[in-house]
C-alpha cells in the first residue's frame, strides 16, 4: 500500500450515492486507460471504499450491492476509478507536474542528440532550459511517453534535436572480460559478441544515443579505463576486429 500523502481520491456518484477510493495518481490513470498491470494492493492507500474519504465515512453495503453487485473493495476500487473522476488538490497537481517534468527531461536526455554537434547528447540542463524557453507545459494527468512527441515539436525551434540510436563496439581486455561483459551487455541491445583467443570480449550494442556518456563512463569503470570502443556508423556492416 501507499501512504495517504501519496494518494489521490477517485470519486464516483451513482444511484444517488457517492463512492471514493484512495489510489496512487499514476496507477489511477493507468487503470482508467486499461493499462494497469501491477498489483492493486500496492497502489492504494486503503483497501476500502468510502462515502467521504476525508472523514472516513463508508457507504451502506446495500448501495455497494446496488451499484457494483458486490461489497468486495478490491473489485469495486477499479470500477470507481474507471467510471469516476480523479480528484487532485492544487498541491498534488503541482507535485505531479514537477515529477512528470523531471521524467520528461530525463526521457529526452537519454534518447536525444544534437545533430549539429556530431550527435552529441544534450545535457539535462539544456533540455530543461529549452523547454522553459519554448513555453512547454507538462500535463500532470498524461503519461510522460504520451507527451514526448509534443515536447520535441516544441524544442525543435529552440535547439537542434532528434531522437537517435547509436551502435558501439567495445573490446574488453581478458582481465576484466568475465565480469565486465555481463554488465555491459545489459546496457542496450546486443547485436553480436565474440570471445577472442586472448580471452578478451568484443560486443556490439545499440542503445539511445543520449546515453553515450553514461555508457562510456560505465565501461571505463568496469574495465579501469582499459576497454576500447568504436562507434559503428553502418549497422549493416557490423563486424569485430
């Protein structure tokens, strides 16, 4: 379960009665869109249905039966969310908007590059400032992924930007190959790999271009700076050397 501070109220009025439940805001939106795949008990603040959640008042069982054909809260809660309205306070809205803004900046930073600077990643601060300059407003009630395209449209007149993937070949010396390759292969899509006669490992990975700096930092950490990397310009010509 979540804390009351994290929850928002979903409210449904039907058959002259009111029903309220306390739920995580992102989970509520996912449930409303039939996109929720988690455990309901993990995203609610109370395994209960209220008439007035702020006072703790509960509806009559006869009203529950009349509207939902059950008195089981775990069956009723999703229906209240799907059929009702999600109520959020001004403070909750601001907090949700700030969280979504940070998530949006992180998503764009991890995937976007500057095509005028040899596809170098954009720092988060540049994305944040450009969004502000563009006047883009994050919708706290929409999933971050659904706002990415609109954010990119707003950013393009302000900074050169595009989403792109990069393919990198990395050769790990034998002294580090056993442990390092297991970590490196998780960073992106492993296009191919090859163990060399000297015990070194070569892997070719594809991942969002905005993660290049993070990738190189991790490779250096795993190999004490002794790995060699090379960007593969043409994925149709993947080869190890």
